[in-house]
C-alpha cells in the first residue's frame, strides 16, 4: 500500500495523485500554504485524506516561523486555518480537522508546548483514521455474500484516506475473505479517479476488476447481476443525505430501479449534523477546463464551456446503509425530513 502522505523529520510528504498511475512522486511541504495548494489543486483528494493533510498543515503552521509571543502565534494559526478552509468547500473532514487542531490553541499560552500539542494531535488524527478504516472495512465486508459483484465510483481507497480506505477498504477486505467475484470500476470523469486510482489499487491488491465508462453502469446492473454499489462520501447531513463525487446520485437511482443494494462507507468525521439535509450542502463548482481537457489536451472546440459541479447529493431514501467505524446505519437512525 502506497502511503498517501507521511511525516518525516517534521516535514510532510504528499503523494501527487495527479501523476498516478504512471508516476509516483511526493510533494514536500514545509509550510501550510503548500498543503493548502496541494488540497486545492487535487494533488491530494478524498475527504479523510484532506482532513489528515489539514491537520498536518496546522502543525506546520505552528512551527513555520519563530514566534515572539503566544498572541503572535495564535494570530498566525488563525490565518492558516482560514486559508486551509477555503481550499475545498464540500468535504466536511477538512473543517472537522481544522477545528480540532485550532481548538488546541486555547489550552496553553506556552508556544513550545503548543507546538508539541499540534504535532501530537496531527499524528493522532492520522493514526485514528487508520484504525477507523479497518473497522469500516470489517463491518462492510460482513454485508457481502460469496461471489459478490460490486460497482464502485471514484476512489475511496488507501489513496483517499490514511489507511486501507473506506469503500475500497470494504471491497479489499471482502476479497480477502473470498467474497468478491468481480468489481466494476466507474472511470469517474472528469479527473478519472476510478481509472487512474481505484484501478491502480485493485490491480495492486490483485482484486478481480474491470473498468467501465460511467454511462455503462445501468447496463452492467441489468446484465451482470450486480449485488451492491459501494461508494465513499464527502459529507453526510443530519437526515442521512450524502454528498459524494459527481455521478454517485445517478448510480443510486439506477441501483434503486434494479434492486441493487447501495452502500456508503464513511467515518463519523464525515457526518455534519449542523446541516439538516443535502439541500444545505455547498457544492463545489470547479474549473470548466477540467472537463474540456484531459491531461492538458483539449477535447472540445475552443471557446466551448463545460458545467462542472464536483459533487452531487444522494438522498437517504436511495441508500441501503451507511457503513461506519461503529456499525451500519440505516434510515431509522437519521432525522426525518
């Protein structure tokens, strides 16, 4: 398993996922601004991984310069938090980690002690995610029977987390238990996270899998006896609505029509009880060029624009269950609309 990010000598190394699967290179980060840029430009992506990176970004900020006073340090940390918070608006793990880190700044006025606290907390966030992934994978694998055929969308594996992954962690654990017959991997336009990242992870783990174009999923459900769709999440609201990579909603609709179970795998840090429903989620609108170009090569006429919401929202009534580190949640656990 390739590490998505790691800390060495108080320096953060982030795997550049935009170069996968053909090149494995890490971006060195010694300043929080570099972490912010890596998140914003999708060098690192996946809600849990973004949260871990944000935690390390705050840790770097606490050591980035020589502070003459606690007040000066607190002001600098507040600025760092604000910059990091503006990188990706939809994934709640980002804000969860930033709040968790920043809240430490009120526990002591000793600069050196605070730096140590930030270091320990950032590492703890990372280690907790590793254990969370293991628990999610075990609970999720228990839902699958032998010879299961699965569809997954985007990438919710080790590259999107600190451990073995959420949705893809469930699949790889189920394969270890000899429960997986075939995994169909949506290519996931426009960044092709399925083709570049999920396919890369499944091939590395020798899980039987095939790539499909996003618009093939309905036909595959109809003709290949699909047992389950398993995806990750970027934000889950109080009523159980789920924001995830664009294309997830249509998969859920197709699964409902074809009587295919639809599971979301996500840690509790992805839940946002402050929001009542998916209507309250801010959907990130990314650059048109990410759709009109592939690997820097334009595929549409010059001047032709593209719509690019990076996420969509799947309503809770289309979700069979949400797999968490504490167990499986069904609709009865969530608020009514």
